């Protein structure tokens, strides 16, 4: 297209996009994944009193909802639930009596669960719900002792984001509502319970625990874990909770956590949540990490012995500003959480581990984004996503939110200069602290606080391209890495038979260099080459999931069957979705691999989290064996 016409076309597209996306703030605040009606009534405080029963795999007890009525006419409280058994609903009168209230639990929607409608003649300030969770609750995983590091005690953990809090607490399960909470948790006397709240490192272990979270949080940040947990301090205000068998290695790997807090504070203002601890989960945890306030949940798969994967901690910590403090009001604006967090994460990595480390991580993630972008529908390539009506937010989450979001902020930093952009971001976190916002609010703030001061630094077209157009803008500046140039040279020497694998200059390579080496190999190779690589570098059987995730699919596509036993062991031991899905994906593309994948899945499934099970099952199709009892 001629430049002029292209410009006209682009301007038209952008205007359209701008008018459609940004003009209607009320529509943008709507959460299409919740039945709640926050304009009428809002939960302001939650009180939980729950018994954690490992023999029945249930939580049972009460949730007291302290309400803030916004509409004088309203006489209904509409809540989100999934697979909950609602026993009774009561309203508290001024003199402290409890009155029974009528309620109706609607038929379950497969994605959103069951709408719970409580009807009342007047507006009660506190509504108490007595309930029980299902052993299949999508937001909880109950682990047999055999699936833990110690092997002796059972383990329970929650994963509430995006819409799984409703499977263990009846509430307004939307990030647009924030509330404080307290909890009384009873469990076996020899187990420790922790929550996304004020965990006390030297609490006596007696099976009876109380928690308080004084800062208002959205429901997706509700979290609980119960198991044989011990604590080791990192600093005055931070430390690690883990099973005894993992505690030592985890504390060593994450020893820089206090430095990370200080670095982030220096950039973006004080840490507002008092303590910051890490909880190391069993390997079935379906994510890398989860930013539960005051207590990030962390996969053990990043404990590789050389701190090379600790950017994960920087990421979850960064959410204490981007996400937990300033929160996306609905999941279509998740880039406000994940894009800002990926940006902050990389800044912390740069400050603590140097620019080369930060650049390597950026090249890897930008390559990943480019790859993923090719598979995505046009509407999923936008930073400011259209409403996700009828879609499971877990399935709509892509690198667009994370990496296109980060890339956009890096673009702003380049154009406005680091100093001005840092000051802007810091004031953004202060300005919107403890609020849930949509993309338009960010854009307005950006225009007022940054663009207005230096109007020529970026054009309206550029801004619109990032926010409202698919793909990666052609003017985006890609990350580069000098250390990766050396990796590229080594790889091509090997591929062109100029050097044997054993002779490659790989001494001192970190995880990122190995990842880049593997990612640049052809998608299929001959057996002899894989044997040579394996003999030199022992990829098969690696304990580093970032390498396994890239090596095993290559062995599948290349028909290198020797890797199969170790591959099966990896797929059974690890439940972190991102690490195992690429191998399953490679296997289903191959007729013989498909049967092997089914077999491995059948064996691994009892140990997988419901989220991982759902992803693998969606891939393998419906003819997979039913869950073993
Ligand atoms: N908040 C996310 C995890 C999440 C997102 C869970 C959406 C459910 C729905 C967490 O902060 C995260 O992004 N984890 C990443 C690690 C990160 C370093 C990219 C993960 O788990 O891979
Ligand atoms: Zn995140």
C-alpha cells in the first residue's frame, strides 16, 4: 500500500478503535465473569471460620460478609459460587440476632459456576453463609502425602486467580470489589496453615490459626495453604515457608529477596504490605508463581541451584505494586496487571543482576511473543482486549498481556526517558493505590501526566497502535543481547559441522543461554545430532524445567525415542502448565506420540491440579481415561 493511503487507513482504524474501546468507561468496568452487582452492594469485609478436613477433602464452616449497600432499593445479594454446598444463610440484626434468609442457587454454568441469590426484606449489614466445598473445587488442590517433598503429611493449597475463589468462598468474585478479611482456620494439630494475610513466623503449631488482612484486596488474591510447613527468615521482613525437605535449598536460591524489595521500593515507592514471604509449593503447582499478598506462592521448579530463574520472584514481588495495589477491574484489562509487572520485574533484574541478564530475558520473552502471536486470533492480539464474554479467562491469557504490555512500557520509557518515566510510574502507583481500574483510566493518566508535558515524544498513531491494534507495532524496537550473539555463533558452528558439541564454548552459560541455544535449533534434527548434544550436555533428564520444556518437544519431533523414559518422568513429576504443555503438544502431533501422551497422562493425572488437567485434557481430546477415584 502506498504510504499515504496506509496512513489514512491506519488513522481510520485507530479512530474506530479509540472510539470503540476507550469512550465507554462504564462498559469497560463491567466484569463479564461475575454475577455480582457491585453497583448495588459491595462486600467490605469478610470473616471466614473454616475447618480444613483432609479425610473428606473439604473446607466447611461459615463466611460472614460485611456489606456496604450502595442502592437504597436493593434487597438482593448476588454472589458467585462454584460447586459449593450452601447449608444456610443468615442475616444479623442490630441486636446481634441471626435471621434465616431465603436463597436460591442457580444451575451451574461450566465456566462461571452457580449464581447465588440471597433475598431479604431489609438491608442486613452482615450476611452469614454456612457452606461446604466440593472435593473437586477448581481453586483447591488436595495432595496425598506421597505427592509432597516430605512424603509424610498431606498438603492443601488454593489458586484463586482468575475465577476460582468462588469454588472455596461464596463471594463477589470480581477484581472490581476489594475488601479486608479475617479468618479462623482449624486443621490437624501437626499441620501449619498460612494465608495471604499476617502469617506469624513463630506461631505455635497447634492446628488452630487466626489471620487478618487489613489492606483491602480483590477476591482473586484470597489464598490458603496447609501442610508440614517451616519458616526460615531472609531478612527482618521476609522469609521462606516450605516443607522441611525444601527449606534449605529454597532459602539459598531466594536469598536476594530483601534486595529485590529494596530495589523495587527505590524505584516505585514503599512496599505497602508489611511482610513479604514466599511459600514453596509441591511441583504440582500449576503456575510459576502467584502474587498472593504478603505471601507469594512459588513453584519449586525454579530452584535450580544458581539463582538463574529468580526473575520469577522479582515478578511476583512486583505485583505488590502492579496488580495488588493497582488492580485490573476486569480480566480484559489484565495487561494492567501482567504487562506492568513484567516491566517492573525486568527493571529489578537489571538493577540487581545487570543489563546483560535483563536483555537476555527480554530477547527470550519477545521471541516467545512473536511465536505465540502467529497462532492468535486478531482480537486476542490487542493489549486492550474486547469483552471476554462467555470465555474462560484462564484460556484467554497470553503473552500479549505480559510481553506486548511490557514492550509498550519499554517504548514509553525510551521515548520519554528513564527519569521521567520512572517518576510517572511511581506517581501512577500512588495515584491509583488500592483501586481497581480499566485501561482508559491508565491512558487518561498517561495523557495528563506524561504526554501533556512532552507532546512530541510519541504520536497518537503510535499510542493507538500499541493499545488497540493487533500484532507488534512495526516501529517497536526489539531487545538485543551480545551474549546471545555468542550463543548463535556456537549453535551455527555445531549445525554446520564446524565444531563438535563437546567443543562448543559453553563454559559458564546460564539457563538463559542454554534456552536460547535450544530455541535456535531446527524444529526437527537427525538422531545422530541429538545423541551428540545429549552426550555433551545431558539434556535428557535435566532438572531444569526451562530446558526440559524445550528439549523434549525437539526429541519428539525428531523421533529420538531414547528420551522417552525421562520425558515421562518429567511429565509425571511436574504439574506446572507452562513447562509440560509444549511436550504434550509435540506428542499429540505424532500418531504414536499421541498414545504415549495418553498413557503418561493417565498415570500423571492423579497428581495434576484441576487447571493442568483441564489443559491437557482439552489437548488430548475427550477419549482420555476418566479420572481414577
Ligand atoms: N498472576 C500470575 C499467574 C496467573 C495469571 C494465574 C492469570 C491465573 C491467571 C503470576 O503472577 C504469573 O504471571 N506467573 C507466571 C510467572 C511469571 C514470571 C511470568 C507463571 O506462572 O508462569
Ligand atoms: Zn504475573
